[in-house]
C-alpha cells in the first residue's frame, strides 16, 4: 500500500492512495491543521489487462489526473504512480508513505525523516483521520 501526498500552492494536500483499489482525498489548511470531510472513494479494483479494463484505467487517469497499479498487479511490493502534471498547478511538494509487504505496521516515509503525517499508518492503510499536521517544508520539490 502507498499514499502519495501532493501539496500545491493553494495550501491543499491531495492524497493519492493505491492498495486493493485507488482512491484520493483532499485536505485543506485550517490554521495549523489540514482537514477533510472526505473518505476514500475506492475505484479501479480490476487487475486484468483486458481492453475494457485498460480503457477504464485510461479514463480514470484522464478524469483524476493520476493512476497507479493496485497491490494485486505487477510485482508484489512494488507500486507505480503516473501523474498528469497538468492536473496540478505550480510548484508541488511531494511525500510518500509506503507500507512494507513484510510488516503492515512498518511504514516507510519518503523523504526519510521528512514525510511526517504522510507516513501516518492510518493514512497509508486507507483509513485516514479527518485532520493531520502535514508539514511540506521537507517534502520533495517538483516544479
């Protein structure tokens, strides 16, 4: 399982989640916290490579600006994201939380030591809290 956190210039953090399905939620800054009233809306559970599924995945990418493999696709323990850069404006700050295949309680944050709440166990497991203290200062920068 993996959660990719994207902080944009509008003080919003979009969390892209890939596990058995794909989902995303948006957090907005309120004071020193980032809050949401959303839950993940799980999509793309299909793992086959039939034409209809590939078409559905391409539509998901076009509509949402991103896609990823689920944990039932490809090599065990590997997650790949594709992001349409035009879907996110300005400079972005990125962090990732990864759940290791060997131990679901072991969450690896990227950047190491700087992912903060993006590497929160509940967020990465797909059961997010409604509020986090995201701090994108040490996140990876992408222009």
